[in-house]
C-alpha cells in the first residue's frame, strides 16, 4: 500500500492512565517523543529524522492490551491484509490526504476516521 515511510508500532500496556514515567524517559532516550495528540485511550509517541521535528520516521501507539481498541486495531490490520477493495479505498484516503496543503496528524485522523470506524463495525457486527 502506498504510504509515507513511517513505521507504526502498536504497544499494549496494562493501564494507559498509569504508565510509569521511566517508560517515557527510556523511550525519549532512544529518540521517541510523546505527542500532544488527543486520542481517547491512546498515547502517541514519534521519532523524528532530526531536530526540526517535522519529518517522522516511527510512531508508537500505546493502548491497553486486549481492550476494545486493541482488538479493533488488530482486526483493522488483518481486514486490510485480506480485503483488496478495502485496502484500495484506504490507500485512496491516504493519497488524497497527502495532497492537502495543511495536513497534520489530527486532520489526517479526522479524514480517515469514518472509514476506520466502518471497518471496526464489521468486527462488532460480524460482517
């Protein structure tokens, strides 16, 4: 699938509200910075190419292991891998988003959210 050269890493934690500060310090020591992205039940960190903090190379998405969001994320990943039509539709959302002048992570998330939720609903509705 066409995409920016960014690696997304999903990390399961016991309790999203009580992650020890040493975890963030250790991640910072290897180049990951916590973003000010407001997403329910999720903490997002990124690694950048240099000190300008403009070009990201990796994202870490921390969510509670085996909760609803965790299960949905894995379902989404597997669904796209097994469904060419959905994969193409998602690819077009990504391509069209990349063409926007003032795109940022929050706007990008807003643009793909209806599609993502529709796929999540397939798991919930078993179809």
